[in-house]
């Protein structure tokens, strides 16, 4: 029993130390720009392992040097309630779970022989910009319940220590926009040969639509979905509220 109590105490202390580490890392973001994120480092290792080369395009630019068109497009596409919620959009999560349940039910309704060959549908939605930043900044890509719980804690920490403008600034400078392409400035140069400050509404909408699957759309620039969805997002951008 004593050994069990010692192990429990050690685990509790380790967990508290980890949480303290996260608190200090997030607090530091109020004055320091992150040199890299956990996701970026894992991608760099993967690319190096697969190609033998280190591909990493990124250049940090201040919030004021990122086109307002891109800010509006990303909010319209990824999180239209960004300035109103506290980091978690519970309504969006509930809708995403409902869509996922409906999609799974459709798969299960197929004939047994067909269902075994049908992949489970992947439903995207529910995560806010703050949640995406929390996940990419400090966490691994695994999808387990403890990791999701830690993502929620980090999300609340980001919202507690940083204002919305800073959260959006870090997100836009860190998010993946292609194979080894990270941040708005690198994306603007990579796709349009211009700085992020000079992106047009159409270019900004196109970049925003790429975000859920950037490497796929980098290889499929003429995708009909990319073109049509960009038009939809461009039409919504005027309703986006900037922090």
C-alpha cells in the first residue's frame, strides 16, 4: 500500500510539474514569439526522415504586417465566433459530434460486406482557433482522451494570459500552409510571391480554405472545391470581427 501511495504521489507531482511548465510557457508568450511549435518540429523530423532534407519556410511578422483580408478570411473559415467565445465553442463541438454520429450511422447502415471496405468518415469541425493553437503549440498529434483534456487546459490558459489579437498573431505565424511552409508570410511568398501584408481578398480566402488540408491543396491547386469554397469565404469576410 505504501508503494502504491508513493507511486501515486510521484505521478501527481509529475502532473503538477507538467502543468506548471505549460503555465510558464503560455505566460512567456505575452512577450516572446515562439521559435517553433511542437507540430512544426515533428513535421521537420518527418520531412528530414523521408527526404533527407530539412524543409522549413517561416518568417515571423507582426500582427500589423499581416493583411486584414487574411485575418478576416481565416476567422470566417475556421472560427467565425473567435472574438466572442472564451476559447471553446461548445455549440460547434455539439454540432460536430452530431454530424459525426450521423455519418457513422450511415456507414453502419451499409450491407456488412460493403461496410468492411468503407472507411469511417472524418468529420472536421468544432475546434476553435485557440484550440488549434493549443494543440499545435505544445502537444503531440495523438487523439486520446488525456491529450484532448490537456488541449482544453491549454486553451483556457491561452485565453487567460493572452488577448485575442495575440492569439491570432501567433496562430497566423505558426499554422501549416504546405509541406514545410509555416505562417502567413511564408505562405504568401510561397503561393503568390508577395508579402502577407499585400494579400488580396481572393488570395486570402484561398489560403484560409487550404488550412484544414494544406498539403493536399498544395498538390491540388486546381481543385474545384478550393475554388468554390474560396468564393464562399470571400463573401463572408465582411462579417468577420477582428480583434
